């Protein structure tokens, strides 16, 4: 049976799902047990990440000529640029990060991997790996935003970064499926590589959150 983009994406997400709850930081925020200082750390780390990912996604898109894959990748940098601007309100609300080691290697491993994908990965396989993790990241951001309002008295502007990534964007799903299908149809997308990229993407995402959990849950 011919593998479709939806089949591939569903298969990857089923593989990843059992590990989504390995995030040790978000549950602490969602019940108000993380110190307020963690938000300064998140803001500082995310400022670096969004700036790096903006460049990485541009570089990845520049390597791809297939229209559907290019359209998906071209849609990523504007989101990173908007997310970066939304962090200003959180930084204003929490002040500077007082962490002893700035930036944290465990947090910045994530954008380093995205930069590796931009230079080395087949773009449609990278698109599958990236998008397979979007739903989980959206759930993390939704839980963080809810915890910020319920337990830390943050206002809407301070929560806007997390609200942005928590929002459902049906058009993004359509672009992602079109890009993945184009890669499958052309034979450029190796499903095993897509699974590998997605697993590593998830691992680095969890490393970001759990690095913070190690620092702020004591």
C-alpha cells in the first residue's frame, strides 16, 4: 500500500506520543510549583532560539525548489519573528535571567540541531520531523500559559508567546501535509529519516524543558 503523508505523520506521532510526558518542567508550571524565576530563564533562552531558528528555516528553504516543500518552509521564519517580538512583554514582566550559566547548553542544543537540519537534512524529511512535534509543543505552551495565569498572575501580553504557539493553525497542517506528500511522491523523502529527525527533535525539545527542571525544581 502506498504510504501517504497522513499515514507517515500519524505513524511518527504514535511513536513519539509515549515520550511526550517525559517533560518534567511543564507539569510544575501548570500547578504553580515552579519558581517565578523560571520564566526569566525561558524568555532568555527562547530569545536565542527564535533568532537562531529564523535563520535556520531560511537556510533550509533556500535549499529546496519543490513548491510545496518550499511553501511550508517559507512559512516558518515569519512565525519565529513574530514569536521573538512577543517575548518582549514576558522579559519586561520577569526581568533578566539570573541563571549561573548563560546560555544553558541543554536548552541551546535544540536550535543547534535545527541548524544541523538546515544544512544536512533532506528538506521534506526535515519538514515531517519538525511538524510531527508541533502538536506536543502546542500542548506544552497551552499548559504553560494556563499555569502562568492561574498561579503566577501574568497578564495576557506576558503569556502571548505561549498563546501564539498554542493556537491551532489549520493552514499550517495543510502546508505540512502537502510538503510531506511532495517528498514522498518524488522519492526524495526517506520515511526512516523522517522518523529519525522527529525522534531527535523530540529529544532536544525535552532536553530544553528538563534542563530547566533540573535547575528550578530543587
